[in-house]
């Protein structure tokens, strides 16, 4: 048993060492990790690894998914209570996000719009979230209008998720050529496989089955080179791409 425990300690040290090298952290962490495999791993986890998860979108989604499964109504309940206690913009935004996550998009639209006040009256990040709620509530034309205004008023604003939302809203609004241009740019830089999966679905919906199949198969070939943790993080989108690849050009 002590040998197994020591092996696990060194395994964690190796995993954290890989994390340190891949993320460009100071090399002295390697010395700490392997000279003190137990204490060093604990220190690295507390100082580097756990804080980094707060800024990782996929990690946040996984954590949110776990909390949601354990208590589906908790976040909405707590967000509503916080807003009723103190009607700040931050609490209004928290309530809007919770409504959107609960699928109550029409209510989320109203909450996001109510958040656009004071110093936040022209906040592009809030407007992008408003556009997302509009799109999910079946109002793609309004979503496009909001996003076009963000682009016009804030030309230096950059958001990969906002860019994907632009492409999706244009496609849903029937603006095929503009949507195609945005998707073509997105698949070249978007982190993860959501943009590719949504583009493949969109192409199939347009009747362009061959193009959807080519994109799906190319994406799946590329994904085979990903480490396991990256494939797990992209599982939903890789599954959708695999479905497009299985459907083939003649079945959709």
C-alpha cells in the first residue's frame, strides 16, 4: 500500500508538471513538484491549478453542470433572492443569467435589458448576453440588430462567443451569406469545437450536406490528436460532429 500511495503522489506530480510546462509557468515548479511530491503537489494545486480553473470556460461549464444536476433550481432561487434583497446591476445580471440557464429566455431578455442602465447602459458584454437570450427566445432578427449595434458602437470589442452568436443569429434570421462569412472565420480560430459543430449543423440545415460532411470529418480527424481531457471537454460538440459524419451527404 505505501508503494501504491507513493506512486499516486508521483503521478500527481507528473500531471502538475505537464500543466506547468504547457502553461508556461516558472520552471522552479518542476523542482518543487519532484523534490516534494506530496507537499509540492498540494502547493501547486492551491497556488496555480485551482485558480486557473476559474478562468477556464470548460471547467466552469463542468462545475455549473454538476451543481445544476444536484439542485436544478438553486442558482435561480439564490439569484432571485439576492436581487430582491439588493437590486444592483450585478444582482440583476446574475438573475438574468440564471433565467437564461433555466431556459426562461423571454424573462432573461427583460432582465438583461433592465441591466443596461447607469454606467452599464452601453456595456457590450451585457448586450451580447441580451442578444443570446433574444436568439434563444426565437427572435433572431432582434438579436442581429443588437449585435450589429455592438459592432458599430464598439469596433474594438472582441468576444469569440459573441462572434459565434453573430453567426448563429444571422443563420437563424435567414441571412445565409453573412452567416457563412462569419462561420468561415470562426472555424479558423475558435477554441474548441462548438463553432464547427454548429456550422456543420447549419450547413446541413441549408441542404449543403457534402459541405457539412467534409467539415465534420475534417474536425473529427483533427480531434483524434487531442489529449483525452480536451476530448472530454468537447464531448457534446464532437458527438454532434460525429452524428453529421454518420448521417452522410444523402441522409439529411
